[in-house]
C-alpha cells in the first residue's frame, strides 16, 4: 500500500520547484493533491501532472498573503475534497538586498508571503485537523533561517520566524493528534538559484560538505517522510536537508 493512500494534501507554492516536486511525490505515494499557486496557469499545469499519475487534483490560484482569499480557498477545499490531511506551506519569494538599501515594500512582500501565508493557511485548516484529530503540517523553512545570509535579512527573518511558528503551533495542536514540523533546505537547484553567478556558485559549493547542490526531489522525499506514518512520533522538529552545511 502506498504511504499516503486516501490522504488529501494541500501544497502551496505548488506551481514550480520544490512545491511541484512535493505535489508529484505525494501523488505518486497515493495522495490526492490541492495544487495552490499564485497563477492559474501554474496551478493547472501541476494539477494535470498529478492527474496523469492517476490521482485527483484541484488547481487553485491564491495569493497566500490575502486572508480572505485563503479563507475562501480553504472553504472550497473542504467542500470539494471533503477533508484535508496534509498541509505543506511552501509558498515563498525573495527580494534580496543589503539592509541599508532594502525598501519597506521588499521587506513586507517577503514577510507577508513566506510567514503570513503559512499563518493564514495553518489557521484556516487547523480546525478541520483538530476535529478529525489527525493531520500533518509541514513548513518549508531554510538553512538561511538558521545561520543567516548577507543580503537576505528579510528572507532569513521570515524563515527563522517560520521555525518559531512551527514549534509553537506544534505544542498547541499535539493534544489533538496534529503534527507540525519544518524542513530547512540548503541550496537547491530551482528557479531561485539558477540565476546565481558561476563564481558565487563555486564559493557556495565550498560550504557544502557533500560538494553539490540539492535537488527538489531531495526535499520532496523528506516531506513525504514527515507527511507519512513513518514520522508518527515526530512533531515540533526542524529537518535540515542541506548536504551538511549546518551540523
């Protein structure tokens, strides 16, 4: 039997990169998937890929930082799918720049998407999880939230806060059988990292003991573990998937 047979998974930021890899990994493991992306095109594209794997899929275009939009989306999810068992808060953006040059708009955009978005989706689905006395929430943080990174104070702040959010909500929901964990990816080959200059990539590789960038598939495998029964006794934890950067 597949690990997630009969489960309904909601994945934000599912349109590409890590979110897409997680959505497809969950589908391959037997889950039906709600593919949430900012654009209709991306959400529908991944939903079609999920359906090609023989699973049900729902495509939703949602601004995760918009409270009303998230509430409406969750109402539609529960009405259309009947339930939800897994939530992956993966939606994220970057607006890099040194602190002294960073605009207030760039700060707000990153915090609203990366942190507020996770808050809104978690809050909106938590009642359903608590009522059924089960559920797995996985927040996609970053090693940058653990060690910081010059030029990314907004991104690092959002991911560090997401880790604190994870641990706090894990304590709140544990008595109802709901688990909350975080993944902290290192440098993963995605659209976000493809634009890095070659010399910067060379320097970054020196900081990774395993000597290579990770793949979205690596994060998807870790997410599958946290979503499935093998992690039934794990909550409030941060699983770092970074090739050894943070030890």
